[in-house]
C-alpha cells in the first residue's frame, strides 16, 4: 500500500500552481470525464485547476429529449392501460399487453441512445460520469423495475442529486418509484415491514457492513412503511400503512419516519467514510489510501455538510490525487471506454439501439441493468476473455462504415433520423486517416501514443506501434495506419485512465 509523503491532513489540500501542468491536466480530465484530447487539455490549462473544478456542475445540465421520451411513453402506456381495463375479451387484452410491452421497449431503447449521445458531449461528460457512480451506489435494475418511466426518472433524481448533500439525495432516493419497486418498499406496511430498503440504505448507501445491527435494520424498516407508487407513476405516502409506533435505532428511541432515519444515520461516525471510499475507488484508485487518510477526508466532508460537489472538488484538487502512483491505474468501464473512443475519434455514438445495447452488454455493462443490488464490480472485474473480445469488436466496428443494406427497417429509420438531427459521423473514414498516413513511422507512433494514452508508454510499445506503421504485409500506408490505430485502441494500455 502506498503511503503518501505527507500527513493525512495535508493530503487533501490543493496542489500548488507549480505542480499544475499538462500531465496533471490530462490526469484530471481522464478521471473527471471520458477522455483527455489535446483541445480539452489546452482549455483546461487556460482555465486553471480551481476554476475547472469549481464550475464542474454549475448548472446541472438536463437532457430535455429524455423528458420528451418519458412524456410520450407515459401517454401511450396509460392510453393502452385504459383500453385493457375496459375490455373483457382475453385475446384483445393479450394483444394490448403486447402493445404496451412494445412501447416500453421502444422507450427504453430511445433512453439508451439519447443518454449516450447526451453523455458523450464534452460539456456533459463530467456530470454524467459522476451520475454513473451514483447509479452504481443507488442501484436499481431493469429486470425488476421494468417500467422505463421509473428508470428514467430515477436517473433524473440522481442527476439533480449531484448538486446536493448526500442525506438529501438519500431522502429523494427513498421516494424514487424505481427504488420503491426494486427494493419492495411498495410491499412494506405496518405489521409486515419489508427490510430490503432499510438494509441496503445502511449497507450499500451510507454506512457499510459492520456498522449497524439487525435490530437497526428491523426498526428502520418500520419507519419506511407506507411508501407507495401512485397510478401516475409518482411517489405517494399512505398514512394508514405507516407504522407510527416507537422505534429504537442506534440506541435512540423515537417515532422515526423515513427522513428522520436518514438524518440519524448521518449522525453515525461511519457515514462520513463509506461514500468517500466509493468515490475514491471510482475516481482515484482501486487501491485505497491508508485508513487515516480516508478518515481525514471524511472529517472534512462532514464539516462541509456531506456536500457531493464539495467532496468532488476536494479530491480532484488534492495533492494525493495527483500522485504518480495513482495515475493510469483505473480500468475504464465499458461506458467510459465507448464514449472515450467516440470523443477521441470525433465520432457520435451509434443511433442504432440494438447495436448499442448489444455492444455494452457484450463488454459487461448491460444498460440500466446491473447484476445485483451491489452494482457492477469495477476495475479488474471489467476484464475477462469475453469482455476483452467485445471491446476489440467495438473498436473494429468504429473503423467500418455502416452497412445500410444489413440494417432492418427500424435501424435504417433510426440512422436516417439521426443524420437529419446532425448526428455523425459514426465511423472513422478513410479520408480522415489518409491525412496523416504518409507521416514517418516513428514520429507518427509517438504522436498516436501521446494523443490516445493516459500513461507514458514504454520504448518497446512505441517501437511495436512504429513497426505496424511500416509493415508492408499489412498493405498500403492507409491500411497500415488503420491497423496500428486499431491495435493501439485495443491494447491493455488504452484501457487505463
């Protein structure tokens, strides 16, 4: 375990202006968002560290197109439900149910395509990167939630929560219809409380294992009885289903309601360290700093009122964050890998939902559907024989023009509509590569490595890349360049941020 050469208190102080350089800017951008192109680095150097980090989430950008998708879907879903309620014919009911499922699937596919497009815009990337972390803490899954309205609105709750304090976000999450469905709060009532939400609130959202008792879970579960989903898909509280009796939680006796449970949880010492660890694992290193450093950051975060923006700013400006040992050590998630490729290759993510969802699923990150309540296990867990093969296939696809003859009618329509909106290109063209294909192999290899990699490559790596650029067996200069760039983007070194 790396022990920093300064005290836990000093570790979280900002770096000096003398330590702020192009390498630090690249590290910041590669962790803060999905890529660190030369243009992004230049702008960041001009703005400076404090201004770049200060303005990260001001204001929160809302994807307006997603709201339109929700509205259209809810209108169709509710129309069909009225017809289902009005018919007694079994076959007609089954037909209408299939139609409702079809609308739900279409809305979900539009959700995936539109979100990837929104997150892929550089001005949104830092915000949506943090959203990915929150989604992997406050987990819901499509397999159980099913309704696309709930999934999209859950994401919207988390996005708004980026600018808030964690206790307030936990309260909002407890009212999220997706969370109510996913953790069975809609089945919890006085006399028969369901413990799922109360348990995950303590174990996975706020405190971590070993920092609560089974009695705390049972008593907290009673406080969240009566949480329901209204017919319009919004939250409602049903007072008659609520257990208003006295409850004992972390040694305190009171008539706790749900929000009061959350407030009391954040009075417990472990609350200032649990989310800090999740943030550091995602943004700094798979190997956490020694515990005294985490405790020092947690103390500071409690003083700052558990503000999520303040935690982000503190870490991303800190001395310890820029230590060389923490650079280039995090394996990109499939979403990070995909959107980083698009940004660095100047491409737009595919508008073909079937292709997009299949690519993400193949790389191990099924959109809006983590494997269990603990979410995706990150870093080394992203890498296996099958997921590496899927990453390689993604890169290959980005260097092949879309074959319109192989698209079905829905995919062709999606592609046409995307082009009408000004989206594209969706693949690297021959013309773009020809612009640099004649550059000498060694300078070109050094340029490509410097452009694409977040780590300093070895001399052997550069020589291997240069060898591909001059290997006549690979074809003409264009074909050699194409093969070399694909090999670089498929290499283990490119998987690191």
